[in-house]
């Protein structure tokens, strides 16, 4: 039977697993997340610390356009396969300077026919980097969206411990452009909540970029733990409104699948069988991490900071229950063209280097949602 090569919602005949009949028809959608690594325009914004990405410092219009070209290549191919020809219907992104760069991205010749629209809010991050949400309007229609601020403050308890190491860390934090010396607040990205209809079915998506590990992993961990708790609070609020709410949380968490922020803050589960109630969250990337996969590398050590997690309502309890959108499988998009081939960082993601536009220092991630067409 011939596969219909439509723009995004299309019918394919395939076996979702060995238990499903071969002649059932399914609609397939890809949902993705990508840290696009410093997608900055060339305009100097006086309200942010974006001077590094201006023509005077070598970030030219040509470089900016090359960066857009690189990213468009990734997004148009991300999550595609022999059976799934369409680019993602939903894409969460982070490390974008403003709405303008997202508008430029979705208007790129590779992407313009997909009809992507943008949801974006300026965050309080002083570096000028935000999260964003792209969607193919033909298949997803937002009904509401809000940015939820994350309030974190310098950890006063650890600050009282006197040692050369902690003194150096205090100085690093206080020199951080995102640190307010008066209030002790560390400014970071908001969490973006978008609710909408995916082919007539309501889903909720949270896009994240949690606080960095500046000052050390252990010292900065409370900030990401706070981000995890905020994520959990948002999801609990959604469940209170609708006990059957379908939820996806995605982002660059700056923590692995095993860290406290994810395991305790969100309460993410390793196995589908552990999900007992609608508010429970499954993290398909935890097993990938255990199997040695990675979305980024630091000092020759790989980890999965980029994750997409889904609520219990997306998990099929019955092998034949695909009457609404259900989770099928997840992946890391790490094609050869995204990988550094030579030199000290061979095998790492091919990132920006010395004002030469690359792709990103992170690999993007994705999941497939499937629904039976009856």
C-alpha cells in the first residue's frame, strides 16, 4: 500500500509493534526539542549582553544567515524517516535571542512551506536568551500560552561555608551577568506553557531551559531542583483543571535524567509500568542515558540534558488502544553532518566556533505520537 506524503498529518500503514494488526491506519506526528546554541541576530540590544554577537565582534549578517541555514536543515529533517516524511509539528527551542530570530528561521526557504508559527516571550535572562515554541498551524492550534517565571536566589546556606573553592564560586556567581547583587536573585529563563489542539485533541506542552551549572554542579543544583518543582507545580495545576490532561515537558534541563531535579522535582519514571495516575510522568530518555547515549559532551563525557517527558495519558494501557494520540518512541537526532569529524572535539556536536556558524553544541531530541485513523 502506498504511503501518502502529505505535509504533516498523513496516513501510513505500518505495525506500531508486533501486537498490532498490519492493516491498521495511523496518523503520525513528530514532537521535538532543540537547543539551537546562541541564535542571535546582528543587532546590538542595549538591554541585554549580546555584544559578542554583533558585527564589531565578527558576527556578521553572512554568519547569521548561515546559522539560520544550518538550523533549517536540521529542523526540516528532524525525526523524519522512510515512514515519516514530515518535519515536526511542534518544536520547542532554547537559546534564542528574541522573536525576530524565530520569525527569520521559520521564513527560511526550507521551512516556509511548512507554515510554522511562533510563540515567544522575552525572559528576564540578562544574556538575552529565551525559549520558544514553533508549530505547524495546519495541525496544531494554540488555545492559550503563558510564561511562568522561575525565581531562584543565591544559596545563602552554602555561601556561609568558607573555603578557597567556595569563595571562588561566590565570586563567579557575583560576576554572573544574570546575578542581581541587591536582591540575590539569579535571573534565568521562564518556563513556557502552551495549550492547544493537535488535530482536535488537547495537549499541553512546557518548554524549559533550566539554570546552568555555573559555579559548579553541586552548588547550582538547588536552582535546577527549583525548576523541577515549578515544572511539577504547573503539571499539577493542569491536572487539577482537567484530570485527563495530556502533558509534554521538554527542554535543556542542564541536568541528566538521573538528577534530583528530574527524578524528585518532576517525579519522572524510568518505566511505563511505573505510571499509576494521570499526573505521573514517563521519561523515555532515562533508559537511553543508561545505554550510553548522549545529547552533549563535556570533557569527553556525554550526557542527556535534552529531554522530552510525557504524562500517563499518552501511554497506551491496551495494546490496541490508539484511539487518541499515544506515545510511540523517542530518539536523538545525531546524523553525521551534525558531528565534528576532526580535531580535539571529534565526535562532539558541530557547534559555533570562532564566529564560524555551526549547528549547535547539543543534538536535538524527538518523540513520535501516533493515533489510529478509524
